[in-house]
C-alpha cells in the first residue's frame, strides 16, 4: 500500500464511545475505520481500528441475556447481578472472578488448557462490590498499577492457580479502604502448537513460544480467542450477530501501535 506507518504510539480517546454509539444493540453494523468516526489521532500515519465485541441477547430478560445470572429489566434496561461463579461483566459473559480482600480463590482450566490473564484490577471503584464485610469503603477511585503484571506472573500458563486479593501481591493502592481484585482470564491450549492453541489461526512455535497469526475472520487476540476485528483505515467491515442477539462493543481502538498491523492494507 506504500502508506506511512511512522507514528506507532497514537490512539483516539473517543474510539470506544463512538463505535458503541454506532453499533451497540444492533443485529448488523457497518463499521468504517475512518477519521470521520473518531477524529484523527496521528495525521499522516495510516491507521486501523481494532474492535472487540460480544453478541448478547436482545434487550429484554427473555433468552437468558445474563448468561445464568439474575436479570432485572424493571428500569427499562437490563441489569445483571449474581453472575455464576467464574463469570463477570455486565452480562456475566466474561470468564473472570471478583475476589474480596484477603479472600483466596482457585482459578482452574480444563485438561489440556492453561490460564491466560487478560485483565486484572486491585483496588476499589464503587461502594457496592464486596460491601458486605463491615469494612471501610471510603476511597472509590483507587487501583494498583501493577495488578495485571503481578497476577499474570502468578497464574499465566498454569492449569490451576490459587489467587488471593491481598496487598502483598500488588501493593496497597488505598490504605484503610477495603479492596477487591477483579481478574479476567481465558483458558488457552498448553504451550505448544498441539491442540489448536491459535483457535483456527496459524501457530508458530519456532521461537520457543506460541505466535499466532492469520486469525480466522471475526477473531482477534494473542490466541485468536476474542470475538473482534481489525479494520484498516478507509476499509468498511460488517459486524453481525446471530438471530436473537445484538452487538455489544467491549473495547475499541483507532490509531496505530505497531508497524506490522495493516502494513499491507487488509482487514481481519
């Protein structure tokens, strides 16, 4: 394409908001990676959009939209509570767990798969989570900056991992406030190319670690394990959910983080 890939540290701060406004709760959504949608975070650099989404039940409590959790539609929108064990997220759709401070939890993956920590939080963001312990909940704007690194070091590539929400793991981001950990993870194939660890993408283990490329259409992530798409600038892509489900944009990026993605002008 002979496009300029110079700036590899730029992103639009409004990408998530704009793509959510465009697509959320639609069955089909045409998405263009374009400055007209999100603004231009790095003029002169050829950019791309990376969008992660799930397909959720249409907006009512019919059809188990909370994936086994409790659904309340009395406010006119779905509110999910009491997610099944091992599930978090607004629709109980994400493999993950919330662990109250000083509580220990065992994360476990099926035989032949190992843990891959994708996100980790330790601190407090509200007064509702882990609020039944008669503990001070004063600071609701604190988080450990090293939670992902520490929990990743503790658990990644293990079949079972015992996790404690504790200052000794991540440091204490807000002394005197009762905190909690929120950990999102996936179970991936053990570290070799046996067993389809790239979920249909190409697997290369020549470096001694798995490198996944050429993910199937509609899949992104280090192991091609996430519903999502990468769209090169000025390219349009159709996001579509099955009958009875609608789009829920979870993460969106527009800009450039490397010189490899969309260096040849294709979307995937």
